[in-house]
């Protein structure tokens, strides 16, 4: 019974991790099941979607947002007891072996795409008339993105991407005004991150560029809006006794090609609190969003709940212009429900965002059958199938198959003296990673024009 209780509380903690997986994402490895069968040697425990030819429909599996528990909780008590026996206070959790039954049916790279589940909020940044309005919109998009992911009842840990893994997708948006038809209609977006996209779609690509440490890099762009985003992130997770802490290391960069503005941003930390009593999750720490060209800066505080009293998931934000010590815009509320803003010079208040009124748009992904061997949904298709079939043993075997293939590839490279080469991103030294062919480069956007200079004069006023 003691083992069952430990597992119950641990399991409940895992179920509440969904809003943070974009921010957490620490590496995981499965516990190998002794005597596990080969990948396709057992029959699924539940009916799986099939194509007209009777083959497993992997695309339907990935789009299916339903979830279920793999087996009885009581059956896993000894596994969780073994898991807890591996951890010590301050220990890096990337060294802990995680059981297969807590895995979600998609890769961490795909989960990073949830930052753009509200693509309209992202592209609206360029529509704002002033530097102040643009900074507020950047904050609105950023803060609303943490609750924009999948809303399944059972939230689990995504697959830890393999080295060189790539995920591509795009979103359809409402038709945009034909403001750049003369210059962009002839542009072939085939040279972009998602070759089949049109200029009116938001495209996204992510690559696992490093395994030690586990660094993910991702990039998004909208051609007609002339906006792009690139980021890199990796995490350090530690066991803190009654909680789990995850420190995010990395940076994001929003670039507006029309104005020449660049907005750098950081990421909050994540915490799993009271993991052996009534577990709950929160974001915590300081985030800075800053535009060097305009001098505007947003200071965001994800407030951790006090030990006694207080609310969960609170966020405060202050936005400043230049050297001004008084914020021209403030906001407060909860990142997972609603935030309200206020323009301090006029006293005008507004709803920064309200999650109940924001509908996430479905991302579009190429069929698994058309994906390259290293693309996320194809890499993990057998694991995804086994998890959906509620076959823990088969899922473990399939995941071991993927991991062993990676180890074999490393041995071959080492034997040949070859060094791993990334495909889409390149290192920038202390500045992290950058996408090799961003929209700015492809359009050969000038760094400065008379219009941009005028904008800069306005920004400093």
C-alpha cells in the first residue's frame, strides 16, 4: 500500500506537467522492460485507426488527443519506488531513468511548436502602429503561449528528441491584406523551413542540435508579414526534496523585418511542488523581453506561491521606454487564465488576454509516410502506436530500438572519425544557435533605410 500511495502522488504530479512541458522538457530515458518483445511482434490491446488498406494510420494516431493510463496504477508501485530510490536532493534529473508509461505521444520538438498555437497573436505584432504597441503585443503573445498546448486529460512527458531529429509544421491564418504583392508574389517559399508553405502561412521547424547537453533549436516565420522567430533552449532539472526545479537556459529572438526591430526574450523556470502530498505545478522567476533598437524593455515576474495563502500562477509585468523609471504599461493576472493591462499615462485598462476566448489553431504536419527518417513523427511512430494501444512493454521495446539505433550511429561516427554536423542550425558561440537561412537573409533585407531611421527617431522620443 505504501508503494501504491507513492506512485499515486507521483502520477498526479506527472498529470499536471502539461502547461510547463514547453518550459521544462528535461531529458528522459525509459526503464527497459526485461524480456520485452520486438517492435511489431504483439497485437495491440485496443483498436487502432486504420487506413483503407488496413495499415495503421499513424497520422490519425498523432492527431488523436485522447489519452489513457497504461495499465493499473497498482501495477507500477514497485517501479516508482525504484525511481524514487535513485534521486537525492540537488540531483540532476537528467540522470534518472523514467518509466515508459509516463510518456506522451509526441516529441519535445513538436511540443515547442505550441508557442505558436495562437499564430494570429504572433503575426499581429507587426500590425501595431507604435513601438509601445508592438512591445505590448510581444508580451501578449509570449504570456498567452504557455497555456496554448494540448488540452488532454492526461498530461505526460514528451519524447526526448534524438540527435538530428527534426520537426516541421505550419498553421493556416486568415487571408492577409495584399500589402506586399508586388515583391513577394514571385518569391518561392520553397527555400523556407517548410517548403510547401505559402507566404500567408506561419511555418515552423525545430532540430535537436546537441545531445550533451540536450539542446533544441527552433525557428518560425511568416513571409508576407515579414516576421521571424528563432530560439534555443536546454534545461537543468533538480530534485529539491518536496519539489522539482527546472532551470531553463536559452534565448528567443523575434525579428520584425519592416522596422528592423529585434526582441530578445528569456524563459521562466518551472517547479513541481509538494510532490508527496498534493502536487501542483508553477512557473517562477524573472523574464526579460528587450528591444535594443527602440530601448523598450518588459520585466516579467512569474510569482511563486507563498507557503501560506496567496494565489497560484500569478504574473506581473512592467514595460519601460528607454531610461524612464516609470512603466508606461503594467499587467497582472494568471498566465493560465486571464491577465489585465493598464496604460499608466492615461489610466486606460484592457484585457491583455483571456484564455477562455482564445482558440488554439491546429498545426499542419506532413503525412508520416512522406516524412524523412529523421523527422519526429516518423522516428517515434512505433512508440506512439504502442502507447495508444496501451502496451507498455511494446512501447518500451520500441523506444529501446530508437535509442539503440542512435548508439550504433555514434559508434560508426567515432570509428570513422566523423564529427556530427547539424542540418538547419549553426552555433553562434555564447549567443547559442541560429537558423542557417532565415527570412531576413533570404529577402536580403537592408539593415537600415530612411524609413527605419525615422522609426528609430520615433522610438527614442
